[in-house]
């Protein structure tokens, strides 16, 4: 009998036990988390972000963060509003039980709805399902758990669990994909990739959806300048670890230490009256700068020089970028967050501090309805000026904004802000044929450097002339123009100081010439042109002309 029991009864019991065990494992009674559905669900994610930006813009400093906290209640409220589009009476106390307790109720099944739970590093999505069989209600739940990892390069959503009741099925994903392909002709990867529209990729082996942040930005932001700005901000965030993203108990938190980029230094703005009008105006300005060349001849031992201060360079930057401007002084302006805010990038300007050449691009994020609510920063790019053939190149090295830095390989994104302009070539600002322009002004360039917070351009002299003879002629020219009653007192004083320094063994002629150049830079365009013309006239009464000194005669 025992033998018979083993070969007949035990297999029968085993066959019966398999579905019984399956039913036991898949049975699960879940209650709708009504408390989590109390949120109205009327606030969208965009509105949440916009509200946080409003708060940030109202008051911010270098320690301020732009944060977004998304609670279970917030998400479940949004889910509830979507589910109620399918059944307006869902969770309504005044509705009958079937309409209140089920999103969908059919003869064979009832769908209780779906809800979200945030836990440490994971998000759980649970759905309740009731199956009705001859008066019996079989209750089960589908639980999907995702792990989320976010950085500035990639967003990864990994399927961690797939349970029906208490039965784990994530390991069967490959088999399920095969079965789906046999039925539909498409595997799960093809179906999911089709829904992602190229913005993300799905890997069935690792059960991961990966979103490339660069692709996301390029896809969602059609304007290349806006996309470039977004990419630049992402690189600042990545290199300086400004982003903190994660799940806590019941909350999803994003904190961006945007305040670290703040720089509320008042940026340089060029007055309308100081803007270069046309090529003739530009040429006149460059010719007037030749006066400093004549001044420097007196103390040079090799090459005389002209000096362009930051103000003159900024006039040139504005002139050469003018065709790329979207509005006066603005190179880029783009709406943010449902057109309630905007980001504006202004014309670059130059500063030279401690002989370091810096190109500055001011950026401002502001609330359109209340421009007083603002967040300013300045992207500062250190640079090295150089002469390359006939071009003056400003080669960019590294960037910083506020307290954060960005390495050279990301400069291209910043320069994309400036749009399509001939001023930018291979990651550098290039004043093309600058040497030709200088030749028209009577000068040929030898080299360039930054001295005394000015861009100093060294000029070649006529190598056939004796330097002492040249300096004697320039001294005669000084004697001819000094004490001109039409000159400002400061200019006459500086001219006399240079003349006196040449005969005073205790004086410093080099310092006197540099002081004279500083005074000359304070003159108006008209005053500088008048001095330059007086110098040319004075040369006519000497043995050498300026053209002969510079070797420009045919």
C-alpha cells in the first residue's frame, strides 16, 4: 500500500499542489492607500519647478540651492487625476462601491488602481487587481520596483523587482520577451524603444532604460544657443558636483547648488554714444592709437608699442558681434519654465586684472513678470592673446562662474552662445586681418602681451634707421606739440613730464611714458584724433616722417 501511495497519490497531490502553490504565491490583498491620494493632483511638475525657481530668484546668495521635493502624495495625486479621467467616481465617497473602489470593473476582473511609494534609492509602483471566478474573488497585486540613478551625463532606470503577489518574476523577463515576440512579432525591446522615440535606450539583459542627458537636451531644445547654454550649465554642475538626487522615505529630492555660480559684479555695458559706427570709425580709432606708439619710441630698446585698453577692446567686441545680437547688447535670450522666466546672455566684455586677460559673458535668469527677482552670474574665460599670421587671436584657456570652474574642452558650448559669427574660429576669438588694419593705420605688428592691464601690441620699426636718430626726431615732435592751450591740462602736464624725464638722470622715462599713455586713453575719440594729427604735422618739420620710421614707404 505504501508503494501504491507513492506512485499514485503523491504525484496527484503534487499536480494539485503546483497550482495551489502558484495561487498562494500570487494571492495578495492590497488596500488602496487613500491617504496618499488626498493631494488634488492639479499642480503639474512644470508648475512645481516654476514655483521653486520663483522662490530661488526672490532671494539668493552663493549658498542658495534650487531644490525640488516630490512627495508620494504629490505623485499619487497626479496619478489619481489621471485615473479619474477613466472613472470620475473613483475614490468618491458618494459613489457606489464598484465605482468607488475600482478604476475599471468588468465581469471577470476589477482594476483597483496604481500608486507609488518612494523608499531609499528606489521607487515602487503597485497595482491592485481582483479576478472574479464564479462568485469567488481572487486578489492579487503587481509590484514593480525601479532603481534610479541620475547624474549630468545619464539617467538610468533599472527594473529591480517584478512581483505578482509574492511571486518574483523579474528573472523571467527574457522568457517573457521571447513569448511576446512569438505572439506579436516584436520583442519587448523593440516595443519599448518605439515608445521612447529615440530619447532613451532599453537593454533587456540588464532591464535598464538609459537616457543620455546630451541627447535629451538636443531633442527638447531646438534652438542651438539655448541647447549650448543648457549643456554648459550641465558641465558646470557635473565638474563641481553641484547636483544631489535621491529618494528618501516618502520623498524624491533634487538639490542643485546653483548659488555657487552666482556673481553679482556689475558687468560692463557699452553706452550707445561709445559704439563704433562703421569701418571708417574703426579705422579712425586705430589711427589715434598710433599716438601711443610715438610716445613709446622714446624709451624703447627694441620695439615700440601701442596699447589697447579694455574700453577700446570692448568697443571692438561689440562692433564685430553686432550682426549676431538678438537685441541691443544681448546675444541670446530664451524662455524657461513655461515662459514664466527667461535666461539672457549679454555681449562679452574684456577685463585685464593683474595682467590676466579675461573674456566675460554676463548671464541673468529672471522672472519675466517681476524682473527684480533675478539670478546673475558671469562666465569668465581666461585667455592668451597671440599674433597668428595677420590675425589677432584671443585663445581661451579655462572658465569659471562664481565659485565653480570648467575646463577648456567645454569652451565650445559657451562660444555657441554667440551664434554664427566670423569672430570665433577653433575655440578662439579671432580678429581676422588685424595686421592689415594696423598697416592701414601705419603700423605692422610684431607680438602681443598684457602689460599694466592693457593689451600691448609691439610694432616693428624701420631696421635701416638708427634708433637714436628716431628718438631724437620724436623728442623734437614732443617739443612742437607741448603746452597746446587746446589740450586738457592733464595731457600737457604728462607731455612735460616725459620731456623732463629724458634729461633728468633721477627720473624714470618709462614710467612717465606709461603715465602719458594712461592720460591719452582718457581722452575722447575726437581729442585723440586731434593729438594724432598734431603729431603727424609736427613730423613734417623733422628729418623723418612717421612712415619712414615704420618702414612703410615704398
